[in-house]
C-alpha cells in the first residue's frame, strides 16, 4: 500500500550505486524510476535545474510512476540564477509547458534563488509570483541572509508567499555543518550547502523540508525526531508536507528516509514504507 498523507523521497532516482542494495541486483537504468517509485511517492527533480528535458522524456517518466507519485522539479538555472527573475515570464511559461503531459504527477515546483538574490530584488519576486499559473503549486527557497533576519525583510517575504499559498522551502543543514569534515563526501557537501537558519513555520499548504545530515542514519536521529514531530503536527493540521532527506554520499538517502518514516509512523497513523526492490527480488515484483 502506498504512503499517503505526506510525500517523501530522495534527490534523484538514477543512482547506479543503489543497484544491489536498494534496487534489485539485476536492475537496469531504464528500470530505476519504476523500482524507485514502488517505494517512494516523490522525488526532488534537481536535474531540471541544469537541463530541461524533452517532452517525450517527461512522458516516459509519467508512465513509469503510479498515480499518487509527485515530481518536484526545480526551475531551470537560467530563470533563477542567470536572469535572477528579471523579465522571465515567457521563460517560466515555456519551462512549465514541458511538463504539461504529466500535470497529474507534479508536486510543488522548487524555485531556488541564489545567495546574491537579496531583498533589494524583492520586486522581481513579487512580479514573478504574480504570473505563476495557479494550476500548479510552488515552493521558494531563499539563501540571502537578510531573508532570515526576523525583521521587515523576512516578514515581507513570508507575507508574499502566504498570499499566494506558496511554500517556503526549509533547507536544514544543521547536522551537516555540525560534523567534523573527515569524510570527503561530507567535506564537499559542507563547502557546497548553505548554513542558513531553520524556520519551522509554513507559508503554504504543502510545507517542504530538505534535510541534509550525515551518511549514517543513526547519527541523524535527533534531528529526524525533531522533524517527525513538526511534520506530524502539519499533517494533523490538514497540511500535506514534503520531506526530502539528503546525504553527502547520496547512497544513504533511502536508509535515512526509512528511518524518518518509521519515526513519523509513531506519531501519525501512516502506512509502513513499502519493502525495497532488493528485498522483493526473489518474489514477483508487482510495482504498481
């Protein structure tokens, strides 16, 4: 039985290192998404930040996933990082049009703004959210420190997002930056990931959390327990959260997700996470 009441997933579905420990031993790349979607009901679509797929590729993704599955694609960097939301209305509409064939498979689009996008450019954000088609949902991630000052700038941002029912992405890297960088994957992640303050309030009906911890699920437990309480409260309030655990090595993400889901089931009546493809490979795998 699929997971309901909230969505959970990893930062991608095509990691070859998952073959034999999450995917089946004989999994081929063309089977990765189908096997992934037999366990998780969502995924961060980070690839669209770098490359916009062809519609035929998008259609294949839709056919490989069940009805309740949701892709959370990231806006292309040309919109957010190169033009920084300046005169991007046509770019946004062209980008969104690519995903029309799988409209029923779309969760919130992630609009990640660069660290240099400051409150001085706020009018661009106001203009942008005003032209976003209401047929889709969105989540905005800000990284400039002035949006975390608990003052006028932050309140203004939150008011804007609430007025459009747009979620503010929570990017929690506290555990990542608290670790000693002995592992090369941790060192790389610490250099790449921001160390922004964490906000536990929501501005829309689909709160989105991107949690970046260590590679060992046990080492993340105190943070995951905290998030399980918050996510449980959101669900009880009638909201529909999205939770995406990251790990520096990426390989550990399914284990961290399973640990989080187990904690959440102790607080909310939820279906257990489906068995992994590797654990079902000796049986006939009925994915959907």
